[in-house]
C-alpha cells in the first residue's frame, strides 16, 4: 500500500465531511478543525479534560452519544454533531444551568462576554422550562483583586484546574457534595485569607460572572468629578494591543493614540505611559543585575514586575525573596515618581490621584500594598483593567474607533521600544539584553532574541560575556516557574537571570484583558507589541532622554539616593507554615 | 497549632509515608483522634502532604463520615432509607430535632448529641432503625426515642 493511500484513509467523517486525523488528542479538537464551534464550558486545551458540562455531545455511529472532549479520534468514525436528540440535550443542560443560579445579565460584570450568555444565544434558548432555585449565596468581596459570586457558578471547575494545573497555587477547590457542591477558597475562608496570588487567570476561564476582576470604576469617576483634584493616568503596554478587540478591531492592532484621546475626553489631566517607567525599570534592574553578576551576589536574579509572581515567591518560596530584583514594578515606579514630581513642583500629595490602566487583576492588589505609599497616600490610587476602561469609554458614549489619535503627555509619556516589549513574555528579558549588551560592549548583531518571542512557557537564551556565559530564561505560567525553581534547587538547570510572568504569555494574556481562548489570539497581541517596538524611534531604555532627565532632576545616580527610595522595594516572608 | 498536636498528626502521617493518595485513611485516623477535623489540622495535613488545603477541605466535606465541626459525645444515627422512611422515620427525626433544639446545627448545644441521618443501615426488617453510640434500636417510636434521650441525659448528669 502506498503512503498516499494510507494518509487519505486516516480520517473521520464529521457531518458528512471527511476530516483528516493529525494527532489530535480528542474528538472535540478535530470537530473544531472542521470549523464547527462545538459548545463547551469545561474544555480548555491547556487544562486537563474534565467532561462535566455535557455540551460537547456528539453521536458516533456504533457508540451512541458521547462527550467529544473525552473521546479519542479513531479512523473511520462517523460523527454527527447536531442531531435532534443532541440539540435537545444541550438545551436542557443550559436551561438547567440558567435555572440553578442567579444569572442577572444586565447587572453582571461579564455582561456581553459571558460564555453562558453566548451559549444560551447560540442554542436559541428563549425560555427556561424549569423552576428557578431560591438559593443565593453572598458575594465574597474580601480580595482587592477578584470578586467571587458563588450564585453564578455553574461548577464547571475551570477555575480550579487553572489555579492548580497552570498556576500551581490551588487556592480554590470543590467542597461539599451533591446539590450542595460549591467552589470555595481553601477551608471555606475568604479569598483574601487563602493562597490566592491574584493573577486572575480563574476569572479569565470562568464562563460566567462567578469570578471576575474587582471593579474600581466608580471610585475613578469620583476622582474625575472632583474639580479640586488632578488625576494622572498610566497605561500598561499590553492594554494598547487588546482594547481594540472591544471595538471589533483585530487583536494586536495598536490603538495607543485612540486610548490617549479617550482618556483625555474622560477627564484625565495627565496621560502617561507605563512603558516610560518600564524603561526606567530596565535601567535600574539591568544595572542591579550587572552588579549582582559581577559580585556573584544573590544570584540568580528574578524579575519583579509581576505582582502575582511576587506574591507566589513570598508565600511559597520566601527563601528566594533575596533573589528577586528589588525594583518596583513599572506601575509602582511611575506612581511614586509622578506624585513626587507633583509635590516637588509645588503641589500637595492629597490633591493628586494616580490611576493605572492594567491588563491585570494582581496590579489591583499590588497598588494596595502598604509599602507602596508615602505620607498615607498610595502611590497608585486605583487600578482599572483594559475591560474596565472600555466600559468607562462606553459609558461616556465615545465612538472609540473614530477618535483622532493624540500623544501622551511629557515627560512621563515618552518611551522606547524596549519599554513597550514588557507586555509580552520574554519582553523584559529582551529589553534587559539591549541594555546589558551595550554596557558590556557585546556584539549586538550576534544576539538573536527570536527565541524569546515564541508562544512557549519556558524560553532560553545565552549571552557570551568574555569567557563567561550568561544563561537567561523567560518563563510564563506559575507552574512553569515552580518547576524551574525546583530544577534550580536540585541542580538540574542553571540560570543567571530569570524573567517570570504569572500569566501564560505574559501581560498580553492577563486577567484584565478582553477574554481570549486561543493561544494564536494572544500571540497576535504580542506581535502588536513587537510591531510597536519597530515603529518607535528608539529601542533601548538607556536612550530614553526623559529617563536620564529623571536622574538629573532627582540629583542622584541609578539605584542610589532618592532613586533607590522611589524605585526600589522589599519583600515579606508570607509562608503560612514556618 | 500546638506542637504536641503537630507531633500527633505527624506520627499518623508518618505511618502513611506522607503519601497524598492516603488522604482518606489519614483523615479517618485524625478524626478518631479529635472526633472531627479542625481547620488548622486540615491545613497542617495539606502542608505536610504538599497538596493544596483546598483539596483536603474538598475531601473532608465530600464524605458524610467526616465532620468539620465538633461532634457530640453520642451520635444518633437515624435510618431514612426507603423502608424506614415508609415506617415514619421522619417523625423520629423531627422528634429528635425538637427535643434537642437542633435548628442550624446537627449537634446539641450541650455537646452531648449529634444527629446523623443515614440512607440505609441494612436492617430494613427492623424499620425504623436508630443507632445510638453503637447500640441498635429496632422499630423505634417517637415515645421510645424521647425516653432514650432522657435516659442518656440522666446518665450524663451523674
């Protein structure tokens, strides 16, 4: 038998169409390859298969009705996706879910991007034939970052598997039994009292409003309406390549100028760019690295821009606190700097607010950390997500797509391409390399950073410095970080510099971003950042003249004096069992 | 948590070689020790087994055998299986609740009794069946259950 015939025989039939099997792990993936968006709540390609929601049902000849997520494709299978019986079963399942919780769409935080809502629409559900249950559990508002609304939970378990399998945290799990089953934080405590690191990846996969990032929109409106108050805002790099998705623009399409205009229309007095303070971070952090590397002190150095990662280290590996860069994150650096600048120019600390627009939920918690305040005023007052700011834009009725772009305010709105890269996993590393290469007079043409731009959770790159080799890793997803730490402990791997971002893919895939489900989608956002780097005038943080000016004005050198006070921090041992 | 309780639990964990897959027998032994599963104990077990405490809590609340609040000295198991139910076990349950003033909790305020409803004790011929502290009582009436409780109460007072 020739190879060609063998290959053509390797297919299954889905709704009368032949679909080749190419190593797919289950039937569901194969059905999607045939361009049929089969409904599911509990299947995510990066999580283990749970098979609980019973929506991805198919009728396989000779096997009857099966959940396609749990079936391996076999040559010759004949599959029907939409029989009358299956359609009715799906409808019943969704109707029962709708009947068993408080799904009040109009007031829900996930309104318009809720999976339950969109599946009800997709399945054409017009009425719920079952009696509504009367049980309504109170919301858990204890966490600064995440709101839990158990009465909206459909028990798909996506959050649990995300928290444990991808993030290696395990702060939530099923508890109780049968109709009493609930998803609860460890030992039924409040979310703020358990191991949660606030990354919010649970909110990203939660198909309903049961888990969502906490909104601070009303507090921000209050600041904006306060006529005596000056309100500054900063935008994180990852926001600009994702917010457009809320306005039917392609993922990765950069909308920087439009956001600036929109924020000015909302009433912000100063619109700044977190990419500026990302440049500042690089100057501080790369300098710190060179110092540690030459002295071989507190090595390897881990990055510190991701607050969920910081929390993870403090809770589970406090012995590594000393290995973390002492640099604050760009959000906190800019908060501290803008307020200090305002005060130095004659303003009063109580009269200025700093708002940050972040792709992240953990940033909300970071801003509330005690050490990030001066004279009782927080360096960053409120944090709003990408989705949150789009809601403010919508509330004002702004036609986002047709705005005229404007520029950031100076000096803290000026950035180099290096600062923009921060939004994607590997970006901080690339920016650090651009700095270090120049300082160590390395041949830049020899350095190829393409390995840092892949979708992988662990990326590596080596730099040759004289006879020495600097081994660098960029990791995203906390399970990957945990595995790496364990390997370093046992001596299986060795690195000198390690970038860690809690969310898979980095900030472009953060919990504050419009919901995405495909890695390709997330990668488009990262590509948007790479494009922005190319279009910008400068590409190395050390070339940012406004960054240089900061040190002149503060009258100090990198990492010293006031710069140390404003841009560096310390960490706390938060291990529960000592 | 006290060091002595930590040592006590560590000993149990040692007997099971700190294997997470032995969580259920471990919890059984710990419950034998404490008569229920205190939260800090579950937390300690999770830490020692290197699994999330959320999982331990999930297992502990899944099985009716485990209690996360202290149980009474005497456990009253009332069978509410099909046969017992037909023979009016519900009236017995209501009588016990009324007598022990059980509203929000299944354990009486004096910590003497815990009411547990079980699905079948496998003694349908004796329906309705009640088991108190290991003693099986057959074809129980509301009057009898009332007397039994009074008897134990009087005994406890002595």
